[in-house]
């Protein structure tokens, strides 16, 4: 099997709020059905589904790699004033901040160290 790409399905407790959240942090949504929206930014895509299970959402994590962590942090901080966001921290492998989505999902916004 040769894999071309993988798209994850992110759960949403309130579908409209989650669609707005991902739009505010830089993803463009495209209608697929009443239960599914395809979001993209550059070559990266994921599905937002109109489905919620608390245990799944609260354990759902996604790494989002960016080129400029400070710009991403600034955008996310402005766009998500009612949600939880951490400060940027420096790790041995790069920089990261954590952003909790409206359904409890955790995004690891990461700028990997350049070799």
C-alpha cells in the first residue's frame, strides 16, 4: 500500500461554533454535507464532522506544523479569546503552543526546529 495522504475527522460538540473556530484560525471550509465540512490551509486538509462523543473529543489531539509560531500564536490568540491557549514554549525539537478547540480537542501548534 502506498499512502498519498491522510485526512482526520475532528468531532464537534456544536457544529456551527467549531466551523467558525477553524475559520478564525486560518482554515477555509468547504461544504461537503450537512454533517461534514472539509477544511484546508495550503496542502493540509481535515474533515469537521457534526458528531460528538465527550471521551473522544477530550482525548483528541492534532499537531499542526507552522512556519512562523509567533504569527500563528498571535492569530489564534486574537481569534479565540474565549478559549484556552498556552504561551509559546521552546522544546529541544522546536517551539509549541497548545490551543484547546470548542469541543475539547487539543491542537499542538508547532514550529519544528530547522536542521
